[in-house]
């Protein structure tokens, strides 16, 4: 059977996973009565809820006499390293572009990765049925992007298919009236434009691990395309490690792909994409070859983490109420298990403590790990995200990012003011009658907490995207910390309407009557830049003149409820977020009011001496 290996790349929310679904539906892979879920490739609950792809996934479809391996890639910048490595497993890619939005920041990023790997792009313009869609303008923007990225001349004459992945229609013509049911136009482009793997099945074995998977029974598995030769279960092979050493091992399992299923196979040959089990500590970029005869491929680039958080055992007075997994050993095992399959994640235990520094590619990357652990029954406490600094040429440097924003014209002033305070450098601005596109370069720490603020400032109408650019010398501007104080509880118990009535004039409350409170918990936001200790559990002293029934007339403002991401963005360095399966609470690092005030006074003295 003829073989094609192709990746689907695009900006966030341009429809990659929906398109893969339609390619599955209109291929010869499934029976007529077999049901395929919407966005079937997004198998993780969080992926389905948020409508994003977190992990790259492989599927395989049959069309006519062809087997087509399709890799659905993440669109978010935090998972961009996977896109880069996938380019070493495919011979072509479908560049998916929204007919209304055109090219976006991540479109540039993923296309650049494809061109660097010399992978031939085929352009698919999606959402042609969207109101005000302009497929021809989108194609012009793609061509412009190709030229800006210095694409080879042979790539500039790219072929285009037009589709509405949502409706399951496609055509080779930009006119909406030419759309026909099925994905024939896209399948034909893949077959005709994407080259077959250039491989030799009879040559000595060579396969490079580009992605990782993990299985409780066989440990870590390396996923890659076999460049040449054949591999069988039970073969004794050698692996060239990252440090140049050679390790021999026996192939315990081979996993192939058929539709949406992973299937165990006994043999695979050049051109196939497989997962290989047998070397439990295999790393991305390592090459597997014939026993004592490995021809190593160049090591793959792995994006370094740019953001870190401290995870710890839950130490709040309410610890152990909700979760199943509470101990340091259980948390450590879970973090190291995640590190086994996520090559961009780094976990280091803090000496003589029950804390771990967890480093990743961004807030979303670490936030999804926290959310997964919460759903699995873990209780943890986490610190505010911090950027990872580096020393380059004797200077302290921090990561910077390219930031692209599109907002309705009414909100431009507020956004520019907010970004100016975060030391963002304006690169260019482009306006029309309705929206404004703005590009900035901004320190990564300036983005911490900005996303939540951005959604509020633009009433949810703004579009924001950012990608890592480079390390630069640390900005002298003080950015990233919350400038306003908080209301901190001084007592443990239930919040009462009587107490909240007297406190809510001091600021914005985060809690409502009946909420469980403990000393040191953050219960609201102060109006001023200093923290304020308050008692929200106080009850009214009942006398013969006062009765409990009078409390029924108390009318309180609706409290502000922050999401998990909102809490992580909100806290300062002297604060933590307590996370359990049923709730999350913001708290001070030092819970006792008296101890906290002593510590703060000591720190002020030390700062004065400096």
C-alpha cells in the first residue's frame, strides 16, 4: 500500500482537530455504522472542554490505495516544541488558515518550523462558510508570509484546497458554491503534492525518537518514523544516547496506529510511524539502530522551559478534607511520571523540604498539569509563576516574547496603557473601521497575569497570541507583581453576612456567607496598596433587643469568583494557591497574622539597610 506521512499545522482555533475528524469520517477507515465523536483526536477531558489540542497525536486513515499517517499538532505556543519535532517525522504538512482571520502569529511560527525542516506545505483555507470570510485574501496573506520567511522558490507555487471542516465540505475553488460534501479535494492534494517517504527497507535500521509516550507496564516509549530498515518485536537493537554512549536493549513492544486506535504490531518497516518499547529511559532525539551498528541522526532541538512554579504538599488547616493523594511521595511520583512523557517539563525537588520546582513552557503548560492533578484527586499548594533567568555573556537575562493582539477600536487605549506599564515595546499597529492589530515585544514576566486582565479589558472580544522570541538583558522596570493589597482573614470558621456587611466597604470580596474560612486565607481585594487583616467570621451578639431575624435584611454584593488560572495570575510572591479536587483558595505563605507582621517588619528593615 502507498504511504504518506503528513502533519496538520495552524494557529490556535483554526480548525485542525475538526478537519482531522472529517478526514477520518470520509476515509475508508471506518465502517458505515461506526460513530466518530466530534473532535475525536482531543481525547483528554481538558482538551475537549477548552477546545485546544495539548498533545500531538497520530492517526492513520485509508483512502483509495493509500495509507495516510496524520499528526494533529498543538496550536498553542506553550506546546510549540512538539510541532518542531514532528516535522522530522513527516514529508509534508497541511497549513490550515482561517478564511476570515487570515494568517496569525502561530501561523508564522508553525510555518517557520516546517520550512526549517524543509517539509513541503500544502495550504488549506478553512471556514470558507464563515460570514465575511475572504478566502482569496487569506491565500494572499499566506503567500506574503512564505516570502517573509524566505521559503524556497519551489514552495511558493503551493496548491490550495478550500474547506468548511465544520460542515464536512471541500473543493479546489475559493467559491462557496463549489463546495461538495466530503474531503476529496484535500485527500487528492495530499496524494499528489506530499511526497512518499524516501526510504530503504533493506538498509540497516535507523529510527529517531521524536516524541515520547508512557505506559505503566513498559515505561517510556519512543515515537518516531523509521528512516530505513525493518524492526520486529524481540529484536536486539542499540540506541545512541544524547551523551553519545551506546545502550543495547530488546524490543518489547511495537505500537502502530489504525484510525483512532493504537494497535500492537509485530513488525514495522521504513516509512512507518511507530512507538517502540524496551528502553525505559529513552529520550527525544536518540537514534535506534542495528545491534552495535548505530548510525545516529543529528540530535533534535528541545525548547528550554521559560517559566517555573513551586509545588508543595498542602499545609493549610483544611488539608486532607477533599483529596485522595496528599503525601510528598504521591505528589513526587506523579510529577516524575509526567516528566517521563513531557520532554519540555523539568522537576527538581527542593532539598530538605516537601516542595518541587516545576519548570515548563508557559502558564498554560503548567496550569494544565495542575488541573489534571486536581481532577485525579491530588491536594497541592503552588506558588506564583516566575520566569527563569539565565546568565548570558556575564549579564542577567530574561525571556522575551512576540505578542500579537487584535481588539475592537474602543479598547485600544486601555490595552496600550496596560502593556506600557508591563514594559512592552510597540512594533507596529494596523487599524480598520472596526478592529486594530497591534504587535509588541514584551518580557515574559509582563504576560503573567495579563491574559485574565486582557479578557476583562476587552469584554471578551479581544484576540491574543504570543510566542517565545529570545533571551534579553533583564528589564529595569518593576513588572509582574500585583500592586494592590488584599483582605486577609484573621479567624477560622464560616463567613457570616453580618461580618461581610462591615468588611465589603474596604474592597471587593472573594467569599460569600457560609464559605469555610481559615486564618491567613485571602478573602478579598483591598482598595489600597497595603494588605488589611479582617475578621469575616464574626457573629452578632444576640440580646433581647437584637434578634437573628434581622440578618435576613442584609444585602451583600456578589463576590468575585476567580478561576484557577485567575488565582495563579493574581497572587504575589508571599502568597500561595491551595488546590484540592473540590476547591481552590488563595492564602498567605505565613498564615498566622502576628507571625506574618513580624516577618514583614523584618523584611522592611533589611530592605532599608540595603
